[in-house]
C-alpha cells in the first residue's frame, strides 16, 4: 500500500490555541514522516492501523496536544485519557470499533489499537470480546511540570471550581486529537483526548464514544469520514460525528458544498440538545469543531471543516500533496468553514 493511494487526515483539536502556528506545522510534518509502508503478506487492515499508531503516537507525545502524558489534570491529581478506534471496511460495508475510557496512558490510541487486535481473537469459552473497557488510572505516572504546578496552585480550591481564574482555564488546551488513514479498501480512524482541565475523575469525553468523536459511513458510492473536537459533553449529546456523516450522505447529491452540509448538520444537531458549553457570561454556546474527508462516487475528493471555536488545527497528506491549516474564526463571526480539494 503506497502513500500515493492513501490519504492521511490529522487534526490537533478545536479550541483556543495560543501557540505559534509554525510549531503545529512542524508537528504535522514530523507526524507524516512516521508513516510506514505495508510489508508483503501483512494483513491490509493491520498495516493501516500500524500507520495510524505511528502517526498518532508522534502527536500524542507532543506537549502541544492534550492527550497522553500531557493530558489535562483531573481534580484528584491524575491524568485520564479517552480514546477510540474505528475501522470501516469499504468493500464489505461493515465497521469494527474499540474504546478505552478514563485510561492513564502515554499513547492512548496505540493502547486502544492493541485492545482492538485482542478483540479479533476468539476465546475457547465463546465469550463476547468487549468493545469498550474502562482503563487503568496510574497515580504514579509522571505528569508534565505545567500541569503539576497548576494542580498545586489550585488544589485547595477545587471544591469551589468556579473560583479558578478564567484566563488560566482557557489557556489550557482541552481539545481532542485525531488521525484517519483512508484508501480504497479501508478507512481507519483513531481519536484521543485528556479532556477538560480539573475534570471530575472518571469523566468520559467524546473521544471514547464512537459516533460522537469520530465516525465513517458510506452510501451509494459516497464515503464520509468525520472527526470532532470541542466541548465533549455537547458532542456526545449531539452524536455529532455520526450526525454529520449521515446528513452529508443524505444530501451530497444535490450539488451543495460539503462544508455547507457539515455546518447545517451541526446546527441541526445543536437544536436538539441543551448545550452545556458556556461563554464568558455563563450563557450556553455552541463550541465545536468538525473536520472530515468526503469522496464522491466519481472520485471527487475533498477535506472539509467547520468550527465555532477560536481556532482549529488540521491537515491532510497523500502521495501527491499535503496541506496544513491553522484556521482562525473571525472575531465578528459565530463560525467559519471551508474545504480543500484533494489531489
């Protein structure tokens, strides 16, 4: 499986990124260099998941992202990440998935992938292998200096969580990261996140819920792969990734822009829930980001995005081209969107 036949989609989260965009661009290029080619005789899906692990591990190791050992710290001083793997067989039109919840891991997507592989093995007792497992909380894992200092500063105030300075809380990345590897046979996706700063221990975010944080679907020859980031509670309530996939597939034959369909799907889903994300005046607001890949029956391909967050960082690569985007929402707009045509 050569890179020329494969599209790799990466996102570093929708939120309020204060770091220099060039740092994310360097991380994007470093992650792409980690891709590995399939060896002769290797199962196709296994090889694709290996690529997924290689790329996601580079992203999760970075201090720029909120996952792995750089996760946001919970109220009890631990770090807990949610992660999921979603593998879609384009030939059989079937999917398989695996999730790890509230797990302490340096590389959450890799650990979730290992669980996925274990699920494929049949046991002698005929027991159904689990799709979703609660992970292990390791109280001894080394936490980043930045998170340790914040915890020590505010640990006595955590019972009165609203007392934490808004500037401090908003400066910590609370987003999800995701990677998709897609070719004509299979679409594999992995997402992970450390969740929000000072979250309640055991809180589950959208990265651990397939259909919320990621989803892939195919209908009448069209394929859609979606990754979501932002306020996890609202993304879960909206079943956002699945909602966007299904809306695009139902309307993509009408000649409309895919990014417009994605935006429409988000707003429709938001109308059906009581939003939990709050603005500076503690009023409900829509705070999400969506990035995805669309492939039409006639092989038209595009990467699309929509976000109401201040920033959204993502990119894609094929064997012929790659493109990185640090998208900023204009201050006077409630949202921004767009799409890039894939060569």
